[in-house]
């Protein structure tokens, strides 16, 4: 299940961030990265999504004194 503000990779190898979920995930409004800092907002569909980025929390490492 894709969540709001999750990053995905599209079939055209562009990255996008989901900014709105339509229906029960039948479609999404996404900000698609065109170049560094340049985005285009489009409607995409599940068939357009190649993969979903999974964010992993970094373990806490305390500084040695």
C-alpha cells in the first residue's frame, strides 16, 4: 500500500512523491522530479509505478566522549 508523501520510482525511471491518494489507491497525484529542484505534478496510476522507496530508520549511535 502506497502512503501519502511516499517516494516511488516510475516505469520511465523518474522519481515521484505521492501528494494525494485518489479513491482507494486507484490513482495518485504525484510531484514528479524532472531535474534537480524542478517538479511537475501529474496524475499517475498503479501501472505507472515500478517500485516504492522504503525508508529505514537509522539506528541511534551515541558519540564517544
